[in-house]
């Protein structure tokens, strides 16, 4: 009976996978087409009421990302948040850069799931993603939303970094975006690990197994356009509006450590086809006000390296104990989705 039950389960998965994949592709294409159609219909509004246009476009963009978030949630792939309270980064007129370790194609939909339930983040967010994603349905939606597509190759790196600076000046700031997502490692762990370890050995840096050394080009470029604050959040609060309308700054860096169960990352195909049993992925939040950051490029590079060395220690401990031993302000909390929130 047990053998029969197991075979039946395998057959069910084999039968469901093609259906789920077809449904996912159909919905993905529909979302991209609908997004393009709405952009065309709203073009006259962009000319006469650009602020209203951007607000509506942000809501449509959020709806598109929400579909991805709800798909992973439906499959039982929950996100568990813990760590620092990120409420200060969610205040009006505050700009935040999200940095995270990058393990697989599941990182992006799970980040979407985490922020889907937090108002005013996804509509005002800019993804910085590899250029190849530009030619996917998500890439089409992101391109229309003014996300940025970065080139990973050595030959295009300098030009790409310069283009990122220009994009922040010409799109991120004028459109009133408040959030951006960066994966400093520049690729998935399984692709970058060996190269990273060779580089670390050659340059007398720590050899890491659970993360790869971050690339600092995009990180430093962003902070050259949106420099760190000189003052603390308390001093800023006394004159919030004038500070925002003056020189443009980055207010916070939200460092997310993504920890998959048993150190085995999910991937996009697994999420789409529900190929793995329901599980919980942990997001550890560490929030840093930029006034605490070093002021030089070398100092910022070292600061970023230190964060990744911390991640290595944290993940090593988590994979051994299935818990985080460090003290946290916010205890582990499962992110609860609400499929009807857009109908409210």
C-alpha cells in the first residue's frame, strides 16, 4: 500500500506539472500583455497628469508582482521574517536600498512575496537585474516600470555602471521611487562560488561556502549618486520635507540574509510546478541608517565585505541548528498573504 501511495504521488506530480507550467506561462503572458495595454491607454494621462499616471502605473505593477507572490504562497512556500524592525525605512520620502545574498531563481519571487503585503513598497520599487531578464515577461513589465538591466560581463561592466548612475538621475529620482533591490554577488551562488573562492584565496580574503564575495560596482555607484546622510534619523525628522527636496540622499540600507531550509534553495520551476513539499524560507533583516556608513569608496567596499562575512557565519549557524542564535528585535513571523487585498 505504501509503495502504491508513493507511486500515485509521483504520477500526480507528473500530471500536474505540465498543467501548472502551462497555466503559469499563460498568466505570465497575460500579465505582460495587460501591462503593455494599460501603459498605452494611460499615455495621454502621462502628458497632463504625470504624478497620477505614475501612481496608477505603480498599482498595476504591484498587481503583476502580486501574482508571482501569491503563486509561491499558494504552493506553501512561506517566507518567515525576523530581525530589525523595518518601519523607519517605510516612512514617507525615505529612500532604501535592499541588498541580499543570491542563491537561486526563487530569491526574486520570495522577495516579492515578502513585500507584497507591505503597502507602498512594490509600486515604488526599482529592480536592478541582469540584462537577460529583459527578454522575459517579467522583464517587459520591469522595462515599462523603469527597472534597470545591468550587464554582467567584464567588457560591458564599466559602461553598465555608468548607465546605472544615469538611470538613477533620470528615472529613479524623477519618478519618486523609494526602494531599489541589488544582488551584489552578481549571480547565483552555485555559479559564483568557485570563482569567488579562488579570488578570495588569491587576495587573502575569507573563503566562504554559503555566500560568494560581493561585487561592489553597482553598490558604490548608487551611493555616489545618492550619498549617505551626514546626520542621524532623529536630526532628519526635524526637517523631513526640506531634506528630501534638497540634495538627494539614500536613507537606509536593508540587508536581507536569505536562508533556505537545510541550505537547499528553491528555484522558479519548483515554485511554479509545486515540485517540493511546502517549506519556510527565512529572511533576516538588518537595517542600517546611511549616516553610519563609511564616507570613502574603499570604506564602503570594506563595509559590504563585512556584511557578507557576517552572512557566512549566520548561515553556517542556521544550517546546523535551523535557528538564528543572534538577538533580534522582531521574532520570526510568517508573512501572511491576502489574495483579496486589491478588491478592498
